[in-house]
C-alpha cells in the first residue's frame, strides 16, 4: 500500500470509528433498557441538552445528539489535518432515499429549506402574470422565493386562508381547488404547517396539480424525522426540507428532492463545474464549490440514529407526547388549542392561546423556568407553539403544563 | 440575573474561553520564540498537519489551525446543547473590514467564492447580447455563473488570453482595454489567478471600468490571508473571496464585498425574511435561513490568528518561501516556471512544467512522498502548481525541490 494511501485510510478509519462506536453503544443500551420509559431515558441521554432545560422548539432547530456532534468534529479535524474524508454521495442518497421512500438520484443537499425553495423558484421559467398559489401558513423560508419572483418578474402570488383548526383533508384540498385559475402555474404548500402542525393533503394536491399541468412544490421542512414520509406516494414535483430540524442533523443541513423530469431541466441557481452537464441529473445541484462536508457526515450519523431507534417508533412517541400535552392543555381554563386534534390532520407542532395572556409574555415567563418555546407571530396569529420530540420526557410535558396552568391562573 | 440568562451566559463564556485562551498561549509562544526560524516553528505547531506531510495546496483549501477547529467545535457543542451563541455580525464585519480595508457594511458571508459570484451574476439585470469580458485564467467557480447567464439569458461571454508569464501590469490592463466593445457591461477578473499566481492590476481595471460605466467584478479567492488587500483602493463593484483558502477559515466560508450603490440595488439570489428590506443594505444577503454559524465563529478565530502573526509578516514569509522555491526550481534542468517572477506581478501560486514529465505523473510521485500538490489541467495548461504558506518550513521547500529534481533526472 502506498504511504499516502495508508495515511489517508488510517485517518478515515479512526475518524469513522469514534462516532460509529458511540452509536453501537447507544443501540446496545437501547436494547438493554427496561420497559416503559427506559428506552426514552437512553434516548434523552444521547443528547447534550442540559438536564434542567426543557427544549420544546425542534420546530425551529433540532438539538444534535452526541453521535452527530462527534461525526462533525471528527470530519472537521480530518480536514484540518489536510486529510479530508471524501463524502460517499451514493451511500448518503441511498440512506435518505430509504427513509423517505424516494429515488436516491433525486436528492440534493443545500444548506436548508430556504435555499432549496430558492433553487426551485429560480430554476423554473415563470413569466410575468404566471400565478403561484400558496397559503397564509407558509414560513418565510418557503414564501420569500415567490415574493422575489413577484417583485422581479411580475409573477402573481396569491396566499390563501386555511381553516383553523382544519376539519378534514378534503376541506384543505378544496381551498386550492376553488382558487385555481387559467394562469395557475405553481402550487407551493407546506407538508406540515409551521404555524400549527396542520398536515396538508400533499398527495391529493399533487395529484390535482398533475391533472392540470401545474407544478407542485412542497415545503417539507418538518416531516422528515417526525413522521413517515413517502415521497413516491406524494409524487410532487419538488419536496424541500431541513434535516437540521426533526432529524437533528447539523445546523445548516438542507434537502431537496426533485422528480425525474426536473433533474435535467431545472436551471441551477448557483453555478459551478458541471452545472450544464445534464448527465449528472440532480447531482448538478450538489456542485456548489468547496463545501463544508462535515454537515453531510453529521447528516449520515443523524440518519443512522433515526434508523437505530426506528422511524415508526419515533413518530408514535411524538404523537404520544403531543396527545399528552394537548390533554393537559385542554384541562387549563382559558387555553384554546389552534392545532387540529385529529392525528391525521395535525402532528408535532402544538399551537394555542391563553385567554388574557399574550403569547410573547407567556414565552418570557416560561423561559425564566428554562423552557424554550416559539411564538408564531407571523401573519398576526400570536400563538404559543410547542414542539415535543423524542428527547422530551413525560415529566417535562407535565412540568410545562403545570407552568402554563400557573401562568393562566388556572391551577 | 435570570436563571436562563445565567445558563446562556455561562455556556457562552466557557465556550469562548477555550479557543481564545489557546490563542493567548500561541501569542505568548510566538513572542518567546528564538530568532530565525523559531516563530515559524511556533506557527507550524499551531496547525494539525501531520509532521511528515508536506502540504502545498492552500490554493485549493487551507488547513485549519487548532484555534479555528476549537472555535468550530465549541460552537457546534453549544448549538447541540440548545444554547446557540449569537453571531456578532457587527464585530465580524469590523474585523474583516480592518484586515481588507473595506467598509464593514459592505460584507456578506456566503459559503464560498462560487456562491458569491453567483450572487453577483444573478443579481444584475444583464440582458441578451450584453457582453461579459473575462480571461482564460478564471477558475470554474468564477466563470460558471457567467456561462449560466450566457446559456439562459443570451449574455455574450468572451474569455481573453493573458500573457504567460506576464511582463507588466500595463500589458495586463491592455488585454481588457483592447477587447472593450460598446456592448461590454461587465469585466470579471481574478485578483490573483489560480493558474499561476499572476497579480492582475485590479485597481487599474476597476478605474477603467468606472470611466466607462462598466461593472467590475473581482474574483479574489486567493489574496485575503496571503497578501495585503485594500478594497477601498481597488474600488471594484464587487469582490468575492474564500477565507477557507489562505485565511485558513473553516471549509465552506466565503466572503462577498459590494460597493455602497449595490447594497440596496442588487437582487438577492436566495430569498429569506428581509430580502426586500433595503434598509438592511448588504446584510440582506446574510439572511439565508438557518445557517451553520460555527463557520463564522471559525472565521473569527482565523482572523484573530492572522492579526496575531501580522498580515504583513505573513505576506513577507509567503514571498520568502516563494522565492526560495522558485530559486531551487530554476536550478533544475528542464523546469520551466510559468508564474511571473517579479513580485509585483506574481505571488503565492507557483506554476511550472518539467520537460519530459507530465504534471499529473509528477503529482502522483510526489503524493507517494506525502506531498500534496495541485495540477492546473484547466484550459489544457497541464501545469504543476505549488502554493506554500506560513506552516511550510524551509526544510519542506528544500525537500520538495530535491524530490522534483530527482524525478526530472536533474540531480
């Protein structure tokens, strides 16, 4: 073996071993955990969240478990040693494809959903007076790209109101169906709304779009890592996400999935070598110049942790914590839940108001008790939003409900 | 003090202390170093490059010193703890502005030069048949954005030949002057060419552009961290760079500087909240959704290390190593230097050929001796390129020259 090859290879092996052996330990501990809350205590211990801190804002940014931090740190050290590991794009795409049931060739890794959405909007050839339909529940990261096209290219942007809380999937699809015009070229919609966790019927909306030759863009910032996502079943033109939320990948890790027909056709937004080599397909969009590939090493670790716990187990746990939180909130006088309570219509992000108490003031008081939350001030909603995840304990949910009851005067 | 505030602050203080106390130690060791090569031994020890590895490719990616790795790791850990430090944009811009003599308000931090160049090209409103002049010495990261506009919008792109090696600055400016037409809207040129380290007279070219209402774009991927850069004196419309090269900032750290008139006028390429709030000026371009801000913590540490050693001391050392390398190469029969040897015309990137030996084969043989190099295969040049930096020792330069002499049959 060549000396350089040996050095390179030994560095790689050492690098990979440290975080993956930590993952092995985690899996063993998980298997050996006692029934009941035991496995969830093991999961909590895999994170670096301080013991007295209650983090209920994965909706903004997920905390990274130790294995993810380790993968990032080891990659960073190897780059600093001038021995950068090469990213195994093929394996990474295959792993994401398995989790989300998508064709591995369709994945791109931008820095976040915002960038993915700009890649989509900039890459289409929308003309003046072409119409984009979206909702009054889109995040600024999924909306701004269309606002820019409206200002720069004269595209018409219409934001539709959604029922709150939603009563049925049909009702949500109908919001779009009723708004269609002959100019509608794009429907851009969240899969799970950031405002109140409404599950939009994106497969139905995508099917409706396909019948009419409309491009369907899904802002899926939240679902991956939270609920089962089936990209082949949804069959939208584009699906954008942020694995640094519920998948707990490193900060600044995004995802973009595109249908086969777009992989050669969409114009790149950021051009580097190979931008016009359509034989590369969607991978052209991963040619972005020198990248911080430690993000991708961390994403790989995050995906493996997800696999180790089990995506369905994770979804069930999130739904269990959601239900517990909603039940406790429902008992507090003055609390009004703004999230759909039917599990097929709502998940993950629990929005509510407390009569006589501004959400921003409630947030301030909770933060004094070391509870991290989010207020949905967008569009003037003013809702308190809590987003529990697998590292939250049942005790934390109880504690937060008690704190809110105390602040509402409802205890 | 509120409990949360205390927790937040204590985490921040601890985080900042670790890497900055390492920097203090470095500064003390540097002061106490004996004369001659002593300080450079201290500098080398601040890096993680293995002792038997000779890294001569900062032109592609700089190795990160320990303080930079520490800053990244500490930031990453704090984010994982759900206690993300807030980036002090004001201080960071001031620090970069001091190093490069630019208005702090003009700086943007994309992921690399490639992205910065796309921000520029996409943000202008170039029309079909508008002409962009550039050279046959541009890097793919500074060229592709214009190729994209040519393919998508019908912009005319002309790549001009440069003299190799260049004989005078006037001759280089004249290449552009002679090529100007009534359609010329943009001149896009490297400050120091990646091919052979030619120093382009960018201040003269920018002045020529200004007289004629032409937009001057400088791809400055290399100079920051290598030589003294004076953005106010250059006075181009845009200056793009990659601090992850000679400044040894974390991989995936870019820089974009824009003149005052563009800060409100340029269209954003990636749109997030505030994209259309022109009161934010250039900072609109830092609104990119959730970012990996550990890159910026690492950039801050890299800038402080640069200040600690002294930018002029660093430039002088690079020029000293360049001169030593060129002198030794010049002694080897069959070696032909393709870089300008006048220090005002060439710096940092030493390109050459060896008669009867393909550069790619020379690279392969050097890599067997654990020497990392770059071959400039772009445009069919086929040049071997070496880029020494402050962590390289005089002994390493001697050793590499000996290896090349051995391969050339010239010993």
